[in-house]
C-alpha cells in the first residue's frame, strides 16, 4: 500500500486539472516509477490531467535520480513520462517571507538562506500571527524541518524553548522517551 503526499485540485476559468506533489527527503532511485504509478492511478481516478512535481527537501536527495520514468525495449526508448522537479535549497527564503503564505513559511528552514536564525524567527512570527489551525499546522511543519537543519542546542536557541516544548514534535519525543524508559524498567 502506498500513499500519495499531496494532490491539489486546480481550477482556472472552468478548466480543472490536478497537481500531485511528492515530497522527497532522501535519495530514492524508485521515485520516477513510483510517481508514474501514482500519476496513472490519479488520472484514472479523477478523469482529468494530473501534473506531477517532486519536491526534493534536502541536498543529495536528487543525486543521480532521473527526472523521468523511461521504459526500454532493448536499447530502444519505448516510453518516457516526465515530471517537474523543485529543489528547495535553490529557492531563496526571502521569497517565502515576501509571499507570507503558511506553506512556504513552513519551508523556510530548508530554503537557501533558511539557516539564518533571523529568517527562521521571522517565519515563526508570521505563522504565529495566522489564524488557527492554519498557522499552528504550518508551525509544526516548520519545527520539523528546522530539526533537520539545526543541532539541538541551536534549534532550541533559535526557535525558543517554549514553542519547541509546545510542539507535537517535542511531545512525540517526550512520549517516546517515556515509553523507552518503561520498557527499560520492565526488562
């Protein structure tokens, strides 16, 4: 069983199509085939055009991964299906801050220049000002991404202890630690 990361329904002047977004944090040579399978199923399900974009979250996740699914008969290329690629580290964090939307603000820690604490804090300030649950959900995502970029001390220093301690990310760690201690005591 596989699950698709995100599908957006787009509508412009009565034309409807879909955008499949696949988020990839690690190198996976199977991405082209998997996205082709998803795309085929989505087209049949929706009965409309489906465009696929793979969003690579971290440098190296795209290394040596083709941007197309190719099917060969011997040496002959019999079929080729392409998808769009976005490498988050190539997008300037300032663009996300200028746009001010929850989704891009959550991605700031992964964007070019997103390792600057002032930009991460600005994204947090803007997300805090958004109505719940939109801002809160994006804030949780931002904390998760920031955890991939910073060591623990920098993470707590830059983001502030209170927001981190209140996040689902920290709660998950606390629950996991408690379960681990209970198992250790039981043994």
